[in-house]
C-alpha cells in the first residue's frame, strides 16, 4: 500500500515566523498551521496598519516566486502540486507542497519575504539553530545555494521517513525546502542542489520586479 505522511507542526521556542518555517507548509487539505506569538524574533508589521491606498489593497503575488511541479519532475518522478498558500501564517510570502505520482516522495517550499536582506539573514541564523532538533541523525552542512545555504539530512523524528531540510536566503527572501522520502530512498545531493538553485533563480528573477 502506498503511504504518504503529511508534514506536521513542530513546536518551537521561536516566534510565529520560525514556527512556520520549521513546521512545513499547509497540509493537503489546505489547512494553515496555527500562529504562535512569541517574543525575540523580527517580524514584519501587520498589513492592517498600512494606510489604505489603491496599491496597498492588492497583495503582492508572491506565488510567482516559487518553483513549480515542472521544475521538480524528471525521468524518475513526475511531481504534482498538491496545495499552495499565500501569506503563510499571515506572513508575506508563499508556500507550495508537491507529491510524486507514487505518493512516496514529497517536496515543500516556503518563501518568506522580509523588508531587507539583513533581516532575512538574521532570521536564517535563528532558523538554522533549530535544525538538529528537526532532523534526527543529521549534521547541518553548508551548501552552495543562495546566501548562507545550509542543509541537513537524516530522519524525521518519530516518523518513518527520510528527510532533508535546506535553508538559504536570496536578497530579502528566506527559503525553506524540505524533501521527504521512504527510509533507504534518500534524495540525492545533486537533485537537492538543483532544486535549491532553481528556487534561488526564481527568486532573483521575481524579486527584481516585486514591490
């Protein structure tokens, strides 16, 4: 029987933004992880405080900054987008969740947008510190993707599957990529790097014209 376990929310002592980063994107039913307000973490001002104008009424289309199912599909797997979310957990950005035809591999991407690159980089450092608790048996390693790229491979705690997590920034964007597969079917380094670079390119291109 084919089986796929949807990512679950992971508790964290960081703020709502990092809580979303480490919990994964929305479930296959489109549900959103519950927000948690905790101090000590930079977050953007709420859009409700913005003075209304003709421009502010239209939310930026951050979904176009994400990789697509076509980017992920190759001769081994054909991926399909199973869910997507705009403004994840109320934060500027977008997320998407992809599953292959066999339902035995999954990839999620989360892109969160900050006011500037310095804030995104500082947020990455805090998120990076959570990696050892999120991936059992893995050691975070640098990876040449985006800025400050870091990756860790291992097993999902309390779940029977392999997982690889990658974090990096591109300008004012912070990216979290997660690759899930069956134990013994670990995602290859080359595929992980290729997907990360495609997401970085999509961001560099999109942010140049994004308000």
